[in-house]
């Protein structure tokens, strides 16, 4: 019974991976909560350096992941981040200024929109940088490379139906064990 439960959970998770089509540019100006944001043009981003406060995504998305600004699923084990104005996608080096730990991540989302924070990262990145427990850290962001600003996820063919699960053999429990 437990095996069937986990097979069902796995099947539902795979069904959720069926792609959708997204086309357009994510580097257009946008307004959120009355604040207007002007993304940096892709040709001006290489060499961009910024220092400020980073945070990590909250725990609520761990069970049912949402989608990033690029339309990608955000999973708990992913290694990514969010920035308000850098072109998406882009690759950045993030350095924790308290302990000099640094990682290279791919930005694929917009945010954070809390206070003066400049970067939001996933849980594994926050752990690697050494600020997961603290929640916040002073960081330096250095842009290493930039995508072309276009984003498109092609719709996948519909997944074939899952085969019916065969009934598992039932072994009677000996009278002695009852």
C-alpha cells in the first residue's frame, strides 16, 4: 500500500513537469506595488557589480513549487536566485561579505521586494554561502554572463498515460502471527 502511495505521488509530480509555452521578453520595465522597475539592458550587464543584503526564499514554496519569472519551476534543491533589474537569465557570482564564501548561480526570477534587499537565493545557495540560519547576509553580486533576454519554453508533447498498476500479490498472514 505504501509503495502504491509513493508511485502515485511520483506520477503526479511527473505530470506537473509537463511544459507550457511561454514567449516574450522578461526585460521590459514593470511595475509592482506601485514601484516601477527598469531592467538593465543585457549589453550593459556584463561587469555589473552590486553590494547589498541578500535573503533566501521562504519555506512555503517547498511543497508546491511556483514558477520563476522565466516560467521555470522553482524546486527546493534548485540553485538559483532573483534580482529586480538584472537581465534574465544571467549568471552571477555571489559572495557573502561576512565569510568570503562565494558561489556561481543562475538568476531566473524577479525579486526580492522586501525592504532594500538586492538578491533572493534558494535554500541550497543560502546554505553554501553560510547564511541560511541567519536569513540575511551582506553580499556582492558580479555578473559573469548574460542570456539574450528572450525566453521560451517549448510545450512538450503530452505525456503518455501511465500504465495501470498491477495488483500486488497478497500473502496471507500465518495464523501464528495474528
